[in-house]
C-alpha cells in the first residue's frame, strides 16, 4: 500500500510538466496558434500546480496545507476584485477571473519550484547525514 501511495504522490508531483506539454502540443497542432496554446496550457497547468504544491507539502512535512492554499486563493481573489474595481470602476468577472487564475499560476509555479528545491535539498542532506 505504501508503494502505491508513493507512486500516486510521484505522479501528482510531476503532473504539471506533463499537463503543460500535452495541452500545449494538442492546441498548437490543432489551431497552429502559439499564443493560444500557451494560454490554454497555463490555464490547465494551474490546477495541477495547486494539487502538486499540496502534495509536495504533504511529502515534505507530512501535513496537508490545502486549507491554507484555499485561503490564499480566496484572499487573492478578493484583492483582484477590489483592485479591478478600483482601476476600471466596473467589474467584468471573466477578466477578473482570468487575471486571478494567471496570478495563481505564477504563485503556485514559484511555490512549486521552491518546494521542489527545498524537498530535494532536505532529502540529500538527510541521506548524507545518515552516513
């Protein structure tokens, strides 16, 4: 059972790379539009990055921080709505959501990279310390 859970964790951790590449190549081949392919790939990858950041936290600290991820996403959505209302004086929800989702991509991609580096470094240090 432990091997199966480890296998699932590994898939969830590397899923963003495969999701991005798969969506990018499918959209690129069908529409021949690079900009649209990147846009759709980023949108799909954001969902996988959110899951991967939670899975990395679970692997590193043995505790799920899904509640914190949801709270950060909620607070950033509120900030986006207020900021958009302040700048544009009206709220166009599709544009607000698109900006919010792209911000989440940047936030979770950065978190993903940081957690990957931290997890690998911690694993290496623990392995070397055992010898």
